[in-house]
C-alpha cells in the first residue's frame, strides 16, 4: 500500500513541477538555440545527420576525437577548423531554409577524407506534422 502512495505522490509532484517549469521559464528558453554535440574523427561525423526545423537556431558543439578536422555547411556559411583536443568549437547559425545540406570535413585528414560526409536535414514545421 505504501508503495502505491509513493508512486502516486511521485507522479503528482512531477506533474506539478513540470507545470511550474513550463509556465515560469518558457519565454527565455524559446530564444535559446538548440544545442547539438558532434564528434569528428577519421572518417566520420557522429551523429552523421543533424535534424532541424526551418528557422531553428542551432548551437553545434564540435569536438575532435583524434586529429584536426574541418566542419563545413556551405549553404549556411559555416566553416570552422576543429583542432585536436577535448575543448569543443562552438558554431551558431539559423537553419533558415528547408532541405538536405551536406556537412563536409574542410581540412584534409587522411586517405578517407573524401568519404567523410554528414547531412543537415532541415524540414518545415508543417512537414513535420
């Protein structure tokens, strides 16, 4: 019986806290970019595909798992060198157009460099519904 009350209490408390959080801080969070973490390594991007909504602001934190690489999305004028090390490189942009856009390594990183590809897939909110 006590377990049932504990589960009920936990569910009610969680729902109340979720309601408070969603009504109290909704406006500031709406303006913040969505954070996406990407690891680059020979010869891949992880994740290989980033999905976004048209008009969505993104903050991509890119970290190298081995040596120097590049991170480029030409359509959105994104081009950054990613050095060796554990500190991420922060890239911010708005996915202002729907479509599928290649993500490339813009810094030669070895024999498999040409095969190192990813994609930014941007959909309209109407298409997602």
